[in-house]
């Protein structure tokens, strides 16, 4: 390719404009966000502020060697909050130290950039972000170092004045179903690291409250060996055949309560525990076999074995019910 004088001049002009734009964004950033002493401010950003936000997300104020690698799953989680209007500006703040370096907020800024660049985002859309400015350089070891709430803990907190209407037998089911719904994946084998939001779990509860109550609303289930993989398989069956799934849950509860009241209590053939429903005994036998072979027997395998048990016992049930 021959580089003509005209081509060269255009490239030089574009580079000059880019530098001028960067210099302008730096000036805006320095005036608004670089402070010698600590103060808290909230800023409302619109699509017109994209150049400034992109500057803030760039290496000019983010030293890539000092930042943790970005988690695309976390960026996507925040993006979903923006899209569904589940953004709460009071939840987290972005910290900028006295030298104008961002100490956190990279995921938030990337999510906001993606949101403003989407065609579906309304033209007048805005987002409010809180900033802690003029923070000490020594504060970084104490920032973002606390352990976040896990999913089970989130399912027990209050939303407004109301506690989410679930019990401990529903939690794993809600967690798995939310991962499947949001990420379109097998939530037992591949969903462990995929982030989900509180409102997304709440949506799953609201859509499946009748089903959850029918299957797991009453207590009286065994405290062990009635794990998440088993409950999720029954839940998936219930989405297609509520009557049969409820029947299985009722039987598990009835056998447990009946054997609990016997003296002496019947013993399981597969472990040093009280005998339970035939489905639980089947899973116990599979677990014992796996242990003998020094294999891990966790939720994905339990789910598959429960599905096989249901399909062999109830010929009318299609395996399509359990596919992701």
C-alpha cells in the first residue's frame, strides 16, 4: 500500500484529535475526581459522558499491573442490573486516591460502557454512581477484601420489609434454577462460578412459588441424603408433572416420619443410618459404590442417578423433562 501525503495528513489529524480528546477528558477527570482530601460525591452519567467514562476505565487512571484480572461474568452481572433497572447507587462506590488512580470499580465502569453502547438502552438513560475521592493510597489492602455474601446467605436476607418465602430445602433448587435460567447452562456441572443477582433469584421464586411450596413447603424430610441434586431433579419433574413430583416428595416425607416413630428404627443396608425412602436408599447405594471406587459422588452424579431412577420407575416420564 502506497501512503500518500493526503493519507498521512488524515492519519496525523485523527491522531491529533484523539490526543486533544484525551487531554480534554483528563482535564475533566482531574477537575471533578482528583481531590487532595477525602470527600464523597455522586455523579449522574448519561450517554454523552461515554468519553469520560471510557477514559476512567482506561490505563490512564487504571494501572493494569496493579488491578486484578477482570471477571467478565461479574461485568455481565452488573450489566443485567442496569438493563432491568435493578441498579442501586448506594450499594457500592468507586474509590479514587489523591493521585487520581482508581482503586476499584473497573467492572462497574465496563458494565456502564456496555449499557450505554447498546441500541436497546433509552436515549435519555442515566446512571448514578457514588465516588469516594481523595482516598489514601494506604487504603487499598482494606478495599474489596471482605468476603462477599454467598448465594445461600443472600436467600436468607430481607428484601425491603419482607423475607423471601423459602425454606432450607428450597435454596439449592432456587440457586440451580436461577443459574439455568440466566446463563442457559447445566447449573450443576458448569454453574458454580456463574454469578447471579438477588432480584434474579427472587424472580425464580415468584415464578415457581406454587411448585416450591407443593414439593418442599412442608417439613419432615430427612436431614441428610436428601441433597440439592435430588431435590433439583424432582423440581424439574414437577415443572412438567406436578402431581407425580408431589407424590414422590410426600412418600419421602411419610417414610421418614413413619420410620422415625418405630422402635427400634429400621437400618439402611448402605450406611449406618435409619432406612429411608427407596429413592434415597438407591442414592445411598450409588454413593457407597462410588466411595469404594474412590470416586467423588456429588450433585451432578446424584441428579443423573435420580433421573435414571425416575425414568425406570415411571415409564410415562420423558427424559426431555430433565434436559437443560
